[in-house]
C-alpha cells in the first residue's frame, strides 16, 4: 500500500472534492480539512468506499488564524503535499457598503491562506519534501468593478504563491498556482456562465493531478483562458476604466 | 429553466433547487410552490416535473458499505452506474437493475423499478432495507419494513409524492464473475414467445424483443434473451464510453418503412433457433446506454413510451388484441419489449403484477394519442395497468382502475400533508 498523505484545505469545495477523488484514485491517502465537518465526513466515506484509501477529517477555519499552528501540529500524519482550495466569493455590492463582508473575503482568500501556508512551507522546507497547490483565480489578474474585492484578494494570493514558488524552488518544493476560469460549483450556482468556457469541477481535479505530475507552475484549466486574460490585461487603463466588463 | 422528462414531452418552465445538505434542504424549499424530487430525469413522462424541481443529483455520496453482507448506504442521488463502477470489480452487482444504469437510487425506489429478473427476484424495493424520507414538515423519518411501514410501502413506487428520499440502504448481490452467459431464442409467433418465457423461467434474467411489424401467423414473433452470471471468470469491468446523438434527429427518419426494415433485419440477423454467447454486463443489461441521448433519434418531441402489464391469465389474448389493433391502424412501434413479472408486492403504487408487460415506443402525433386512449380502455378491461414512470397522458379513471390502492395512497398523502407540498404534473393530472 501507498503511504502518501495529501492535505486538502477547504476540502468541502466542489473543486476540492473532485480533486480529492483524482488523488485517491491514484492511491493517495487524504487529510481533509474544512469547516462543515458533517458534510466533510460524507465526502470522506464516499472516497474511502470508492477508492479504498485512508481518509481522515479535521475541522479547520481559514479565518481563525490563531488556530492554524495547533491545527497543523496535531495532524496525525505530516502531509506529502497540500492543496489549498478554500475560498469566499462574497458579495461585491455588500462588500462596498459593509467592511465586514470585504474583510471576510480578504481574511479567507488572502490572509488565511498566507497564515496556514507559511506554517506548512516551514515544515516542508525542514523535511525537504512536499508540494503546494493554491487555487487562485483569473479574477486576480485585473481588478474589475464587478468583483474587485474578491479579485484583489486573489491577486494578492497569486502574488504570494509566485514569491513562495521562488523561495521553495531552492529546496525542490513544487508550488503550483491554479487559475480555473469559470467552474460550475456551488459558488457559481446562481450565475449564468458561458457553457463553452466553463469547466466542471472534475476537469479541474484532473488538471491539478496532471499538473502535479508534470510540475507545472501555473495552470489554466482551459487554455483559452490564458488568451482571454492576455487580452483583458492588454487593454490600456484609460480605456479599461470606461468599459463595462 | 426549461425542463422535460426523457420523452421530451411535455416541456415546462420550472424553478430549480439544487440539493446541498440535509440541514439546509428544508430551508431552501419555498413551501408555497408545489415541488417534486428529480433524480436523473430518466422517467419518460411528467412524474419528475413541477413548478419547482429539487435536483437530488448533488446527493451523490456513498456513506457506508459492509463487505460481508453487501449492504450499501448511500445518498439518494447516487447513480446505479456509480454503484456498478465501484462494486462490480469487487464481485457485487445490483439485485435489481432497470434497462438503463443512468438512474438514481432515489428514482429507482420512487418508481420501484423492475429488471429482467422480476419473475424471480421482484422489484427494486426487494433490495431496499431502509431509507430516510423528508416529510413536508421537514422531519426526517427512517422507513423500513418494520419501522414506519406505511411510509415505506407508500414511498416505494410512490413517484416522489411522499417526500424526499435522502439516503437509502440497499443490499447488493454477490456474483462470481462480471460476464453473463446469454442465450437468444428465436420464436416464430406470440404463442412460441410465451412458451419460451415459461420454458426458460429458471434463468434469472429474461426479456424478449418483439417484432411489432410481423403479422398473421408471425404476429408476436421475436427474440427471447435469457442469461445468468457465469460462475467462473474475472471481475474486469470497464464501462464503455458512449456516443452522443448530437441534435434532435429529423424525425421523418422514423417511419413505418424504416421501422419494418429495422425489425425484419433485427429478427433475421439471428439465424439459429438458439444461440449462446458470453457477454458483458453493459451489453446484456444496458444496450441502450451505448447511445447517450438516444431519445433525440425520435426528433424534436422524443419517444413516447407506453408500458402496460396484464394479469397473467389475460396476457396472451390481451397482447394479441393490442398488437392487432395497432397494426389495423397502421401504427408500428420500432421497439417492443416483453417481460414476465412475478408476484406483486405490498407497495401501494408499484407497477409490477404477475403477468406479462409490454413496452412500446412511439413517435408522438395526434393519431397515436387518440389510439392510446383506446388502448387504455382495452388494458382496463383486461384488468391491467400502465407504468407511471413512462406516463404523461393517462386519465384519472384509467389510473384508478389499474391501481386499486390509489385511495389508500391518497389518504396517506392527505394525512401527512404531502399533497400540499409534493406535487408533480402527474400527481395533479391523476388527482393523487
Ligand atoms: C432507456 C431506459 C430504460 C429503462 N428501463 C427500465 C426498466 O427496465 N425497468 C424500469 O422499471 N424502468 C425503466 N426505465 C425507467 C426508469 O428506470 C425510471 O423512470 C426511474 O425512476 C428513473 O430514475 P431517475 O433517477 O432518472 O428519476 P427521475 O426520472 O428524475 O424521477 C422519477 C421519479 O422518481 C422520483 N424521485 C427521484 N429521486 C427521488 C428522491 N431522491 N426522492 C423521492 N423521489 C424521487 C421523482 O419525483 C419522479 O417521480 C427506463 C428508462 C430509460 C430511459
Ligand atoms: N467556481 C469557480 O468558478 C471558481 C473560479 C475560479 C476560482 N475558484 C476558486 O476555487 C476554489 C474552490 O472553489 P469552489 O468553486 O469549489 O467553491 P465552493 O464549492 O463554493 O467551496 C468553497 C469552500 O470553501 C470553504 N471555505 C470557505 N470559507 C472557509 C473558511 N473560512 N475556512 C475553511 N474553509 C472555508 C467552504 O468549506 P465549508 O463548506 O467547510 O464551509 C466551501 O465548501 C476557491 O478558492 C475559489 O475561489 C472558483
């Protein structure tokens, strides 16, 4: 049997669940961490039954920074890889009027991620092993009026991952940034997404697994997103500010 | 969102709610609008259609499996195909499976579906030990043959009208290999087809394809397919990929000429009186699943399925009359499927009763709709009934005469207030 353990943070996310299945299918054991433990236990039993690997669940709150040290220390196995999937889309309109909503978005997507990943990076460096996957977003590549609170939190996270990648490259620890584009999940349930460029969570799971095998730095699930974001980023700010996209 | 059943008729505009968790479910339902659970939409008619539709597919987790007894507890939206993929390689198969594996456990219970082994094993509910049902007041009840019996028997076959099946425990069956030893028996007449069913009734699985275009002495000729799992062999299981029918086919491709040609070809492609072969689970149980969206072959409107069962003593005469009647009106079904059912169970609205069941496919038009009204009458006279999972058109009278426990079902619905929340187009039409 295989003894590799993968830690997934925000493991209740639809993308995380499908990614977990991909790794379990390839004999990885799983440490699943998220807030809603009752749902998480169902995710765990499903994976255990289908793939016959070992799965353990833990309560974890990204925005409860103080708890991160003890959370990581108390894990029964030190992970051989970690995937950070948690995220909070928030409500842009509300975040503009109510700083609480903006703060929650930033605390989850950025500060929470930095807090836990620094702890893990330290441990991986010491053990000279492991890989780190962060699920960021194309929304972080250019701020748009529609979702710039979320977007800026993801921009920060992407920048963080890129710095971390440079730092850990020296100790041969692989850091991968995932920019999934639109994905059909509970986060986007009530939004009309363009079918052609919207991925299923399973596509993202497969792309992440492959990306790890190939040691990719940044992946877009559908390559067309690279092009779309290139165009979006190329528009001069004087024009961009007038646009309604 | 626009939505319809597998028969693509009727199409309605519904509010869609996606199941998220047991805790949030009741809150997510608007109690002022009729709602109905929706599995994988493989029922042909209007049983899973309503103003509001609760998609249960997100409830797709397996929760527990006992390797000794083969008991699996899973959420209501788990597909039978997922159960096969997980357990066939470990030597387990479904006790009862319908002719498509793309149905949910919840949908299989709600229609109390039957397979090719009904004459020996009974309907899907035979494999169900218990399930959790959410009632209209949000409470969740465990139902089994000993606990909340009444709800158990109303829900199996109850077409989603008693509440939401959240999770279920079903018993899988041990098999010794993943292949089936199949025999195909060619019959020359309806009499021979019936005799073949009786002769091979020791075989666990049997189903006949009937050539609905054959007339005179050949009326009711067909190919009886029987089989059992091989005792030795491996458990290799690789579900085949499927081809997609890309767009609604021009429906004129299905006409009397092409139907006759296809049926003759199919019948004659088997030369021998009896032929033996070793086949895979998918080719034996799920031949139609090879074509994803094959319902599009029937054009914009899709196939109208009509499945009925007649009591055994009337089956032969009744089926003969019905086939002859259709032919006299120059109407042919491209596909006729005949099965023998065993004893009826205790569920209030389960379809199977001891006798023969025939499923026919039609392309929808006004002529066929009026002919089917005539068939309804004949079936009522012969003491038979029509399958709710395939129905979008029968009248309340025809339903009541076929399902003698309908009033009992209605009074349970009223008692629990189910009729005030859980309603489908079908339940309204049938005044359930
Ligand atoms: C190619 C093909 C072959 C078939 N062969 C057979 C066969 O051999 N034998 C047979 O018996 N049937 C057969 N069927 C019919 C099919 O098995 C039934 O219609 C089945 O109920 C479909 O399940 P579903 O998950 O798609 O449910 P849906 O079609 O979405 O819903 C069907 C009914 O189940 C209810 N329901 C679904 N989920 C739940 C839930 N969680 N809780 C409460 N109620 C629920 C709905 O309200 C509705 O009344 C066949 C269908 C096709 C397309
Ligand atoms: N869907 C898309 O179109 C899309 C596009 C680009 C990027 N992304 C990113 O992809 C990631 C996964 O998204 P998804 O679509 O799979 O989302 P999802 O299904 O909505 O899941 C998000 C998960 O994040 C967890 N979470 C939120 N706040 C948390 C906190 N404070 N602590 C711990 N866990 C927390 C939640 O876990 P609990 O249920 O346990 O509370 C929730 O299940 C996110 O980072 C998202 O930003 C998504």
